[in-house]
């Protein structure tokens, strides 16, 4: 359980995070979305007590992070996979943390095994790790204390497609067993497959949040038939309003109602699915586009 | 999506565990001691410190008069070069957390930063005590060799000399750590640590009005009596305390303040 209430961080006059509030419930994966520089990392650092907020506060499992007696046993944190001592071996980095948390040594081997870092990789110095290996090490580190909450900043960065698929499975499983996951990304598609809830942040402010299905289904249902005219007649007969779109007809109703209407009129459908992202995707593209323009100018 | 590929599912299941206790200061200190030796750089710094002490003893075996080849004469000269490197150990112990960005992990696991800093200070003090033991051991080897090769091989050692050596090495490692805490950047802290007292010493020599204060503030001057076995006078102790207030306690306090408030990113 993570609760964020009115978190604000100002650097000088510039607000990096502006009045951000959201909640992550046990058993869910919350995708924290936003373009680079939107305030995702700052928010996460404030949740973890690493950055002092200008205003507002956050709690993890009901307590401010700094008041958790042994935070690693409650919250697994991966904020930056590259923030490891380059001269230590992967195993040593985990061993130090395991000892700090008072864990059994065997946890280190178990978690290295879990994230797919073999004995050879574990003995190498972090300097020689690829970004993907560092992410895996960071994930092993976050899972080390068997926490109930995971806070992960861009964990898919540097992972290959197979690795991303594996990580989704891991996080889904963690949440399904009652864990709370907050993971950030600047790619909507990356978290779409695993998140239950989405919190979208842009320019330090929350611009949308809610159930993923609701947010993504905002666009209605897309339906297509070889006989477009017959389909339109069928929808009209059922009292459903349909609009033309590039892929077919966009109907402001759920897929069941649309399918029933077509079946009643005996129209064979070629396609029936929720329309993509709609408002959310458009919103996200706007946020991201603004940012890339800024970057191009820079 | 299906999650059939989730590997070793049981291992990531969030468990309800017994109430967890915060890590003790002893545990944190052990972690910090381990951090001193678990990288190649750290190990070599410690090895170098030992080697330098060994070289000093060896040089004396070769070049010192037979009559001067006594235990205390082997012991005392090894303190100075070791005392120069110990502050570097203190500085790196503190600053590498920031330069290597491990502070992100360290302070996420132990959000009460003052406990980490305390553990670090204790760890480097233990290392300083270890260096005194190493100096004693090497001096003992030197004395043995000396007595076998015709040197004096005199084992006499004043207890006060050991006490002085401990004070000397512990304060130098703490001064280094204090500079590290204050500046939080390895090159800056190392340069600052070596440059500032030197500049101060040179100024003290050149500028006549500064000569008086420099007797009290230049650690190379105030700490000098610690190299002898003579009992220190009250004024000599006073000078040591005053100079340490300025070069150790003040940066330590300011550095702690800065470290506790600094944003970790």
C-alpha cells in the first residue's frame, strides 16, 4: 500500500512535482506514466525518503518511509540500476544489503537465480555489466528482503524483449499474491500489458489516473464488417450511434452490445475490439511530443 | 495477459513476516567495514598503508645506526606515512557513496542517515586502530630482525607512546572523514584536506600576526608532541583540542548537517 498526498517539490521557483496525490492498493500494479522529466523519479524519491518534499507527504504500508524500522523488508526499491559501485561484484552488492537487512546469505543466491544472473555473472564486477544485467541485479536487490511493496523506476530500461516479458510475469505474479507494485515508464505500451491502474503525470502534475481498462476504453468500440452499409443499418436499428474511422466504425458502446446488434441483423463481423487508447493515448502523445520538441530545441 | 512464464513463483510471493527490527549499529558498522575492503580500490589502499609501514621499517633496518634499532624507533616513524593515508581512507569511505551513487541504495535501506554516518565513523576508527596494531607488529618484526643482525633490538616502549599513536591515527582518519562529509566529493575532499592545512601552515609562517594563532590551529604543529613519549603539558593538550575543534569537529558537524539534508539522486 502506497499513499501519496499532495506531494510537491520545488527547485527554486520551478515546481518539479506539483500537488501529486494517488494510491496504490495491495494486489495491483500501478503504472506511473509520463515523459522524461515529468516528475516521476522525483515523486518516487520523495516516497522513499531520499528527497525531502516541499509540501505534502507519502506513506508506505501506512508509515512514512523514514519511519519504517527496516525498510528493505517492507519495500523493494529500484530507482536507478546504474547506482551500484562499479568495483563490486553483483553478488557482493547484494550481500552487503542482505547483511544490512539481517537476511540469510542464501537469499542472495536465491534472488540472483530468480532474476537469471548465473554464477559467472554474479562474480563479475558491476562495471562489466550491461544495462540489462544491471536492471536484473537491481530487481534482485529490490526483491531481496521479500517485501510487500515494490517501487521500480523504469525497470524495463535496457531489458531485451524476452526480459521485459519475463519481468511483466514476475510483477503480475507479485501483485496477484497481494503485493503492491508501483512502476514507472515513459512508454504507455510498456506498462499497458501489466498495469491495473495508471497514473499519468506531465509537467509535474497528474493529468489522468484511474483503472487502466476505463482509461484505455475511453474510445468506445471499433467494429468492422465486409458489408459496411449493412453494419451501419444494424447499429442504427439497435439505436447505437456509429462514427466513421480509418479502421471501421467507432461506436460509443461496449463490444457486447455492438456484437449483439450485428448478430440480430445477421451481419458477419470482420473485427470487434475496444478502440485503442483513445483519449489517453492522445493525451500521452501530446505530453511526449511536447517534450521531444523541447529536447530537439535543446 | 497470461503469466505462465513467471519463474519460481514462490520466491517472489510477498510474505507476511514477523515484525522486523531495525539493523543495529553494530551490524551497520560491520557492513561499513566490509565496504572498506570489498572493492579493489579499497583493498589496495589498505595494502598500500601496510606496505608503506613495512618499507619504513625496512629502511631503518638498512640505514639506521645499530644503537637506534629499537622497538620505539621502528614504531614511531611508521606512524607518519600511515597517518597521511588514513584520512584518504576516511574521505573515500564517506564520499564513494556519492561518487558511486550507492547512497541511493544505502539510504533507501537505512533512511536514518545519521546511523549510517555513525557506522562509517566507527568503521574508519576501527581501521585506524588496526593500523596502529599493524605498526606495532611491523615494529616487532623489525626489532626481531635487528637483534638477529646486531642492532640494539631494545623492546622498551612507553605506554604513553601507544596512547599518543592511537590519538594521532584516530584523529587523522576522523579529520579525513569530516572533510568527506562536508564536501561529499572525493577529489575535492582529498585536495581540500591536504591543501587547506598546508596553506594555513604557509600563511602562518609568512604572515607575522598569524603566527600566534597558527600555534593553536595548525594540526601539523599541534599534533607534533604526540610523536614523542614525553608526557604532554596542559597547554599542548589545549592546542591539540583547539586545532581539532577547527579541523575535525566543525567540519564533522557541518558535514553531518549537510549529509542529512542532501537530496539523494
